[in-house]
């Protein structure tokens, strides 16, 4: 056997020994391995493994490639309150983006920035290497990713990546990961926290679950949106976000109750918020929503409807784990009352309305009535 042949086979053995058995193919390496049928007795891996070997080499080569605008096409599904700003950051960084949203008008700003709109998630994926999704409900996630006719996974090439940033069910994240792996692709569950302001300022907290090596490779993308935290196996990103929502729910109840109390006590509410914000009561919720509540700005940074969905998922997971979280249950009931009053499209700070109704008062009432028993 000549020296060049020995060198090629040695390289194939080394690369294959460092990877897992993956069923795929990569034409360039198939051509390289044409020599094997005549010389397989010199190689530890028989010719029937040719596709496994070539896929392993392809995977390692792909994972080593830096993600940047010159070699990575991006897709985005869902351009609502959060998605619109997040997508814009990627466009501004020079990436080519293909977008889909059920309401095309919501993508007009992005189209004017250079994004290309298509009419199905499958069409997004067919033109992308990495596809992001951030939609409303688990049922929406299932449809835009897993639908066999129009879902993103059905149009994604082998080696592609799905990143779902919707707050959804951990079990669905695991299901998507399994389906993506079977298709020769990767998936990351990466829900976010920080609201509309965090999306606009690219300061979101991103909770990632899946293969750590994939998350690390995608860091250049995540860094354009905020700070990513790797939380573990598939579904762990979703579990982290649900825990985040448990904390936020109780924090928002505390903020609104504190304002109701201060109002009844006859305090100046702006002065009250300013005084407590630098003490132990200071919080992200107070910073983001305190002034909005006082100015009656109830526009959604995060919809009540979606928060009710999140808290419902949290409670179901609590039942699965045998956990009793009464504060969470109370918060969900209060938010459900907003939905019952037709206020589901307001922001989560609209919780103040529920507490005002319970106490038969309004923070906007005449100053002469403040402090009366």
C-alpha cells in the first residue's frame, strides 16, 4: 500500500474513533473513501460504515466552523413583541434572514431591513442553516417545527439547527430534540427572560438546553441577543424558564400589593417606589414595571395570556414532581381573573387591575380620598 493511502486511512480511523455512530452522508468524503472497498482490510472500519464515517467527519468539520454572516444563513419564525427586536439584532449584525409569521404585516419592519419573508416554516428552514422560533403556545411550537407537511424540521437540511425560544413544555423540547436527531439535525431549547426591553436592548437571559457543544458553537448568535446560560440536557432550558416564571409571578404579586398598601396608607407612590428600589425590596420587576403601573402603561412587554400559559405549565410540572407551590397557584388564579375580564392581551403588570378590584379602589383615585379608612 502506498504512503498516501496509508495516510488517508489513518486519518479516517482517527476521526471516526472520536465520534459517535451517526447515520448520514457527505458526498465529498464519500469520494475520498472510494478506496475502502479494495483496501478495507487495512482499516478498522468496514466499507458498510462508509456513510457513518463520512457523517462523523462532516459533523466534526461543521462543529469546528465558526458561525458568522459569511457562512451561516438564519431563519426566524415568529416576529411578535419579542421576536421582532431579536431578529433585527441579527440583521444589523449582517446575517441573511428568512422570516415567517402568521401575520405578514408584523414582519414589514424586518422586510424593510432586508429580511426575506416566506409563507411556511418549512420554506424558512429550506433556506437556513439555523432556524429560531419564538411563538405563543406549545401547540404553536409543535405546528411550526414538527408538522410533517409545513414544519421547519421537514425542510431543514442535515446538520441544521432548530433553536426554540418559546416558553414551552420540557417534554416537547425533548420530543423535538429526538426528532431533530433522527433527521440528522440538532435542536436547542432556549427560552428567554427580560421582556420587551431586554429584547430591544439585546440584554436577554437565555436558558439553553441540549448538546453543550452545539450551544457553544452558536454563542456568536446568542451574544447578539443577550447572555446565554447552558443549563443541561434537552428540556433543561425550559425547566429553568419555568422556575424563572415562578419567581416573577410572586414578585409581581408583591409589587402590586405593595403599591396597593402604600396607596391606602396615603403615601406618594412615586416617592415610595424610589425609596424602596435601593433597599432589599428592589427587584427587576420593580425596575421594569413599577413606573409603568403608576403611569397606567399596561401595554404588553409580555402578554397576560402567555403568562397564564406559562404558569399553567409550571403547575402541571409541579403535579408531576409532587410539589406544592401555593404562591404560584395564587398568582395563576389572579392572572386568570384578568383573562376572565377580557384583559389577556395586556402586559403582566396589569395584575394591578385584579388587586384593585379585590380591594375596591384604584391607584388613580382622587388624591383627597387617599388614606381614608
